[in-house]
C-alpha cells in the first residue's frame, strides 16, 4: 500500500512538473506571435517624403518644363543687317541706307523672350531752305538701343513644313541717338529721344536647330526735338518741317544656346 501511494505521489509530481514546464513555452509562443503581428506594416500607409514631393502643382507644368529643356532655347546671339527707311517728311530729307546691329535674346519659356538690340547706320541728308538756291547737305547717323518683348506663335497645328518656322511679334521701348554733320555748318548737332517699337518676324532653324536665319520688320515711333520746327539756328525756314518715324527690314543670322 505504501509502495502504491508513493507511486501515485511520484506520478502526480511528474504531471505537475510537466504542466509547469509547458506553461512558459505556451506564453513564449503567444508573445512571439503577438510581436510578429505588431511588426507588420501596411505598404499603402507608408510615407516617403522624397518620392511624394514634387515642385509642380500640376502635371501640365511638369510637361511644359520638360518640353522647354528638350526643345527650347536659353538665349540667342544674332548679327543683323538690312535697310532703314523713313516716313513723313523725314523721307524727303533722309535717304534710305543700310543698317547693322547685334541682338541678344533671353527666353523665359518656349513662347516668351526678351530681346536687347543695338543698331546703327548713316544716311545722307538734304535740307531745302526757303529763299535759298543751294540746299544744306550732309550726313546723319542714327543709333538705336532697343528693349523688346517677343512672343512666339504656336505652330503645332499647321502643316509640317510650316511648323519648323518660328513666327513672332515684338514690342518695346528704344533709346535713339542722332548726330548731324552738315556741310557749311560748324560743329555737330546731337540729340536723343525715347521711342516705341512694334514689329514681327520669323526664324528658320539651321544646323539641326543650333543656328537660325531670321527675317524681321520693325517700326520705330520717335519724336525728336526738332520735329515740326525750323532748322539752322531757327533763322532759316525749311520748305518742309521735319516730322516722321523710321522702320527697318533686317536679316538676322544667329546662334542658339
């Protein structure tokens, strides 16, 4: 009987020890499972400040910038040559003559640009004075510095041949300098005035768009100090008072950068 009781006691201790050993293992497994569940992250909820950032508010803005860097120009330098003519009574006193210059154009985008131009040219001049047989003859030099905005037309919807052309319109301000050299009169007569420019032109790409050939016509509205006044010290009256404006037709050979 004692032996049987001892065996029962030993069996009970073994069962209790086994249960005690099994309980930590179960809690460890539960803790492992719980930590595994907490470590899972939903991919859709992840936030990356670098991939989510964009300086463009709309996709159209981004496409416009990509198109500009691929097909646009940052600035151009062009050498110009052509003819300068006059209107009004200026056309009677001044002769048309060649004019030369240089242009620098900076592009804001594919359509809008700012142009800085310098032009100069000499013209023969003849003033007819009342009660005097021989007119005053000489030379007049006109120099212009122009600041213009140029807007390029969209040619994507025209035929393929015309789409390569770059037509534009321009408008802006100019500073104009004039110097007279008249035979029979001592010294030089110099004056200057501000004026307005308006014109149009087109550019033909050359050398795989690295260069261009441009044609441009510009009208310059000016108002010099002697317009509608007498000339030659105010003592001899001209047959026609000086008044008018002038215009240019230019051919421009430029490089794109």
